[in-house]
């Protein structure tokens, strides 16, 4: 059949109701539960039979038929999702692919809102998928995606990692989900580079607080690899091929048994997630310390020497220091000997169990007020924690030092 005849048939396909939607499940790789589906179009051609998107979507793009077809897909998918909910099926996120032509229609956002209203689907149950290629025009696409996001719709980035977009574009867009392209997943067990890319995308997603979906999972070995690297969701033929609505519901519970059958034990997976959560909490704590206005520091005593084990905060940087200059060091390693000895006296008092040891000092023209308190473990002092705040403005207003027992971290000034 020629292109012209195919185009003619494509123009009549909507009117003849020849399109169908199939649904491929997405599963939570920790729990094994189906959390959503991706709607995938099929064309029941009167002569050629069932056609997949690769056989007609490029032609639809060229002829601009993709816009009415895309609108039909969106409305049909939302209608199906609401019908499943009304029938008592578990609530699922419905993912629908967008074309760039659809997205750039002047009334696209209003059209999506209208379809959601007509079908009664709550916006948070709709996920719109864009491709990396579409993110190249970030100035044009970002406002549209933000409007969709403000409605409550989820935005996912499909085929992530194939190289069309920059990390800057990704950072600037309101993305909720990234999907690892199946070309990386299919080779992750035989190609070290693909394995590294998959692990890096998962780690990047977690650091940026977006969900990560692996596409094209076909074997239990791939499933286990993705679980071991804490991928959030997965879809692929290991779980199910795309199915028509009636077959999907029939297979639902069998699909949900696959991860418990072929994946790693749930207890081991939970342990890995707890380790990841602990690691993330430590990172978030480090960021919090870094951006606090004051300064937090800790120290311990080893072989009679006070060693700083933590030091961070904006005040530290305003003084012209960095954590690397302080952590792991004794006071005399970054202070003049006399200043280090004076500071060690306060450390000694806190290490001896005295609560709320307060002193002030100066470094590089910045006055600070510090307080120390001991941390007890097993009935003994194990650490001393300190905090400091900037009191330079107060000193300047008073025109004098607030206390007589000053100590200094300055290598050039003696404040006593």
C-alpha cells in the first residue's frame, strides 16, 4: 500500500473508530503492585490488520493528523481510567504520550482541562509523557509544562539518557518522573557502560527527588539488577505486554505476583531502601548545616588531643574557612598556638561535663558567640557539640567587646 493511500486511510480512521488503546502496566519494584499504566495506541486497519504506532505515527506527525489523534487518545485514556475507578479497580496513574505538535497547540492546556472535566478524572491520576527531544526548546516548553503541573498533572520524561537534552534543561523543567530508555536496560547485564548509565540515572533521579521508571524489562535478572540499584518502577514484557482493557483487568492479579516470584526477597529490598533513606537523610542534614546562617561544629578527644569531626555553616565561609581546613584537625593546626591553647580550655570544660560553656571570639574581622555542650554515651562524654552565631553588628554598635574572657581564632590578632 502506498503512502498516499495510507494517509487517506489514516484520515478516515478516527471517523471509522479503527483506533484502539492498549495498556501496559507499571509496577512498584519494591512492593510488586501495579501503580499505573501507559496508554499505547493501535490501529485496526481494515486490510493490514493491527498496526503499531511505529507504522503510522510518523505519518500522522507529518500530516498534522497527530493533533486530533492525540486528543482522541487522551480522552479515551481518561475515560477508561475513570471507568476502572468506578468499577472498583485499584486507582492507577494513566500515562499518555504527547507529541510536540500537540503540546504547541495554542489551546492545549485548556483542552486537557476540558477533557479532565468531561471524563471526571482527577488531574493527579493523569501523567503526560514528553520526550527528551521536546525539551530542546526549553523556553517554549517550560511555561506549558508549568501550567499542566499547576493543574495537578504529573509530567514524565520519556527515553531519558538518549542524549537530546542537557541536564540544565532537565533541572529547569517541572519533571516528576524520568524513564530510563530500554536500550540501556536491555544491555545492563552484558555491557558495563550501560549498567553504569542505568545506575547513574537512578542515583540522579533520587538526588533530584523524581521517580525513576525502567522501560523494557524482559528478564528476572534485569529485574534484580534494577531492584539492587533501587529503581522505583518498571515496565516491560517480563510483567506484561500491552493489553486491551478487558484482558488487562483479567491479568491484573497475576501480574502483581511476578515481582515476588522473580525479584529479590522483599525484606532485603526494604533493607536496601532503608540504607538509601539513611544516606539521603545524612546528605540532607549536610545541606542544612551548610546553609544555616550560623555554624555548627563537633569535636572528640583522642590520645589527649581535641579533634574536630564536623564544622559547617555560612558563618564558617564568611570567616574565610572551609570544612576541610577544620575537620580532622586539632585547634593548633589552623590557629596560632596561643589561640589554640585558649580555645582548648573551653573544650576541656565541656569535655569535663560542664553544660553550656559560652565564649566569644573573632576571626578575620568577624565576631562570633559560641556555646558548647557535652554529648554523653554510656555515662561518659563521647563528643562535644558547639554552635556559633555572628555578633559583629552588636560589637560595632557597642563599640567594645561584650565579654572580658575573649578568645580568638585569628592568626593575626590577639583579642585578649
